[in-house]
């Protein structure tokens, strides 16, 4: 890794303002409540009537809700927000907005508008810094071709920013995370390692090159989603975020009642993250993820702590995970390549249900 760097503070911010990441107990999608705890919280909260127009709800922990409006249109609705993963205010806003819009793309939809979710410690951060965060989010929405049409703000102890994101998709082209088929091939759109980069940043161990890689990955909109939804051979789609590659692959496997096998040597990684993980630079969320779902994962005998930390590393604004027929792999990879996702790679296969829903090979 190159020499360490702390991104410069916004020029209009107060000189005495603390680093954004110092104000939060966790950053990005690493803030997520651990999967096991979330399951306990949600247990017993169902029982409400489900209208037939609700095509996707909470049943399979999918990326967004989908509500059919008519024969040609269904509304995709989702929300995502978190605390700072970086110290640069504008970059924080860009990352949070990109991450929120990802769930619309992951359902095969196209965003149409967003609402801002803003919680800021008003007595700690200047209005200039807060404005930079919101401007970063707005810049991503402009890139996606949508307006921020409103929102809500509160004075909070920790900085929080995100979006309610709405989109449209044809009802017959909705891509759920639970529709994978035996024999499907898995394709991952972005490399892993954002959580480890964020841990290194907090410890002043992330170089300028690593920071640039982190921002490039986390602010790249998952725009291939709608094009992938048009391909008949694409059966299931999700995005990899706070529960890591292992957690989101498990959701795909459980939803379909199958087993997902990850070919670990084929999984793309951001530069330098394996070395950082080997030095113990990992997030607390990685351990919480493993504690929640490790019993459902079969690992190779030689799979060490470093590799496990990568497998469970929480991704903020991570890549799309696609389950497609073998004959559609070239088309899927072509869609990714055409839209600038040069690291997209085949990373595994969907198999008939085995002893555990997730198996890691290699």
C-alpha cells in the first residue's frame, strides 16, 4: 500500500470539527444490526394483511419491496441510511446515496426519485459540512437521472445520511433474491474489501491509492441491474452489502431452498485487502456476521482467519450478485463490461440442497 493519507477537510467546515468517522460507533453498512439479532427483532412482527399487489415483501429478506401498479408497472420501494464510513463529507454523501439506490437496481428496476434521510449533530458539525454531505448525495442522484424530491431531518447524536429510493420495473421482470435454480452460475459485479478498507481508514492505515479504490467502488452505481433483468437466463439478483458475500449468498440459497457454492479463488478482491486483513485490520461487523450465520457455512479445511474475514467483510455499496443459467454467463458478463464493471467475475454455482446452504471451495 502507498503512504497513508487522511482526506482533506472541506474548506468551508469549521477548523475544529472532528473527523466524521470519529462521531460514529460504526460506519457504512457495517452499522447494520447483526443478522441473528435482526431475526430475533423481526420474529412475531408479521401477521398483517398482504394485498395481492405486493409482489415482494419481507418473506425472503429481499432488497426492496415491490408493489404492482398496473399490467406494465410495479413500484420498487426501499430505504437505506448509515453513519460515516469516510471523513470527507461529500464522499460520505455520495457513498450513502449510491448504496441506497443499489437496492432498486438489484430488483431490476430503474430509480425515479429519492427522499433524503438526514440526522446530524448540529452543535458539532457546521452547516457547511452538512451541506457537503447532502450535495454529495444529490450529485449521485443527478448521475442516476432522478431528483431528490423531499426528505426529513433531525438533530441526532451521530451523523446519519441516506435515501428513500423509489423505482419502476415491469412486473414480469422483477428479479428476486429467491428465484435461483439448480445449475445456475453466480456472477459478482464488484470486488470485495470495502469493510477492511474502512477499518484501515479509521486506523490511519489506508493509503491514497486504497482510498481512491474505495471511493471508486462505493460510488459506482449498480446500473447493470435493469439490463440484467431483461435477460431470460437471469433468474435471481441481489446486491452484496452489510451481511457480506457469505450472508447475501445465504439469503439467495435459503430463499430458493438450494445450496450455493462459492469458488473462493475466483472471488475478486480490492487491491491490498488480503494483506490488511492478515494484519488484523478488520471490522467488528465481520465477526458479528460469522457469529450469526457461520453454522450454515461449510469451509475448506485450510480456510484461515484472513480468508474468513474477507468472506464475512461487510460491503458498503457492494456489487450485484447474479444467479443465471450457464448459457447466459457471457451475456451477463458483457452487460457488466459494457457499463464499466471490469472486475465482474464468475464466483460460484447453485446446487441442489446439500448438508448446508453455503459451501466454500478452494
